[in-house]
C-alpha cells in the first residue's frame, strides 16, 4: 500500500508539472508542437518540474490527514488558506493559477463561514477544482472501510464533504464519486477492462437510493457507455468543466497502456492541460506505478512532497503493513 500511495500522489504531481508549461494552448497548437517530455517555462514561465494549484491543494488535503490522523474540515480549509495567502505547499513559495471557485470558497472560510458551507453551489460552479485535489481521499477511504468502501454511505458522505469545501453542486459531488469509485476498484485489484462497470455500478446504486442526484449523474452519461473508450479524440473536450476533465482523464487512461503515454495524451489534448493530466496521472500512477524516474527527479521541492507522503502514509496504514 505504501507504494500505491507514492505512485498515486507522485502520479498526479508529475503529470501536473508536465502540463503546466502548455496550459491554455489549443489542441491544434499542440499537434504542431506536441509535448513529448517534461519541459520548462511556457505559459507561466516557470522552471521544469513546477507544479500548480492542483498539486498544492492535493498536498494540503494529504497533509491534513497525515497530521490530524483523520478528516478535519477546519484544518483542511486552514491549509488551503495557508497555500493561497502564504504560498505554503508550493514549489517555490509562489501561489499561482488559483481557480475562481476555489478562491471564493477559501475567502468564504477566511471571513468566518463554516468549512462545509464555504463551497459554491450553483450549476456554473462546476469547475474541476475539487476533482483535481481529491486523489488522497480514495486511499484514505479504502484503508478505512476496505474493499466494500463504495457500498458504505459514509464513503459517499466523506467524498461529498471534501468536494463541497469548495464545490458543492451535485455535478461536482457525483464527479468525485465516480473518480473515487474507480480508484477504489484499482486498489481492489480490478482489471482495467472491468473498471468502468465495477466502479460505475456503485454510483448508479447510490443514485437509485438518492434520486436527487439523478440529474447530475446524467451529465456523465457518456462515461457509462460501453463504447466510451472508442469515442473519437475530436469529441473529447479538455476544458476546466469537471465533466470534461473527468471524461478526458478516463479516456486517456483507457486508451493507453502505461503512465508516460497516458500523461502525454492528456497534456496534448490542450486547454486545461495541467488538471486533465493531473487526474489522469493519478489514475495511471495507481494502476501502473511506472512513473518515469527522470520525471520524478525533475520535480521541484521534492522534500516537501516526500514529507507529506510520509506523514500521510503513517497516518492511514499501520507501520507493519507499509
């Protein structure tokens, strides 16, 4: 399990760093000059190996669990504030590229709102800001509830609450459910060609019990199709909308057979390159575990990342099982 934690979190961070230099470039621009390796500078003019808000907020969540030994919403939001206001959990003490919804939610917390009331809840507030940071949670949930985690309503409650710290609309909650369910299937050892069926049936079963989520689930209809993998690339969107991001990340994972190719396919879709790659990279990192060593070596502020991973690992699994 220790190795799975490492490859999941580094899988996200490394992919994020591969995507950062070309964020906002179009697919057409990247077809002319595709990303084939980790590079530097570009959009934000940052050195190679720089990671973005995606990884910073993910590390806030992981470190809160690592230090508190549990889910503590006040502590998580406090760490989000430390990241936003004081540039903690960054490659070089510089916060950049914060999303509108995350910014407003963190401000809500700073002005005194209760953590679970901070997230925005309108349909226009369904960016990918809760999905991009949630990778530690399926690891925690799996360790807490075991292989039947997604049959346990407490798992859904945790997933929804972690999302609604910033993103409280049902579309965001269901998107995080889908991601976590697929990650837990990987942790259970489910083979790649069965991940969709096994993971998504848990979501469908939950929504049958709670039909208020039915309309939100319909926005993810394509992911439930058996031919989802075969959708042409031109029909896959890679925007910051959570539905697009989750579709693109899963599509890249299903259409490649190793970490490197998955991440490069995600990045070269263009648009929200860092986040689509970050989500895809966490999935591929957990499933394959074959993150290129040279990419890990290039990551900046590795000591911070390694310390967070160590604390998180010690908090969620017994020492004799690591």
